[in-house]
């Protein structure tokens, strides 16, 4: 009697890439920072000298722009994985441009507040405007970091000599980009309806 024995290999859990793990830890730290800042905003708002004002309309436009950029970065990853390099280059260019446009619109929103005699910093400022400036300014710095990462990936996409088809850099950039997008949506909702 011939008995065949088969060994069953246990499925090893797939491990997260160390760079992705570091990114997730970093995003967790950013979440904690913004949670602390928005909590301080709520506490400070209960003081008597808090200035009530509406966000300029341009912040709505910037919200639409960042939502659109999340769509384009998603399509960028899909194009890269499909090896549609022409489409990939176009989409990463568009995503970086939308990121820059978001920053410009935010700066214009701050200028509009200043023109409405709402001082963001300095002796004449109110803590309401200062909190808005600090929290939104920190978010803008994180967007700027994402734009720089996209520009580096953009430069690599146009480098003819580079033939590296690892999707890790663009996947990490997309994860971070979606994160700062969701973070802005949270802040936007917080400013308009919660805070």
C-alpha cells in the first residue's frame, strides 16, 4: 500500500513593508497632534472674547480641489500598475498641480480674512482667527510635504534612464495624500459645524 503524505504549509501572514509601517506611525502622530489642537480650539471657544466669523467661500473651492486630487492620485496608482506610463505621468502632474492650487486657495482665504479686518496673528488678533491660522497652516505644511513627494515621483516619472517599476513609492504617496485629504475634510467640517 502506497501512502502519499502531503505537508500543509501554514499561511504566513503578509507583512507590511517597513516604509509603509513608518508612514502609518507618522500619520498616527499627525492625527494625535490635530486632535489635540482641535480639542484646545473647543476649550478656548468657550471664553467670552471668542470672535465668531464664517470661513471665506474660497475654502469651499479648496475643499473641492483636494477632493478632486484624491481622485487623480487614485487613478495615478491604477495607471502605474497597468504600466500606462503616459497616463501615469499626466495624472501625477495633475495631482501635484491640484495640490499647489489647494495651497494657493488656502492662502487667498487667509488674505480674504485679513482684508475683512480679522487679524490672524499679532496684537490685534483674536484667538479664534489665530487657532484657524495655526491649525490650517499646519495642515498646509503637511500638504506641502505631499506636494514635494509628488514632485520627486513626478521627476522620476519623466527620467528616461529610470526603469524601476516598483509601485511602493506611488502607493505610499497616495496613502499619504488620501490621509491629508481626509484630514482637511475633518477640519473643514469641524470649522463649519462642530467647532
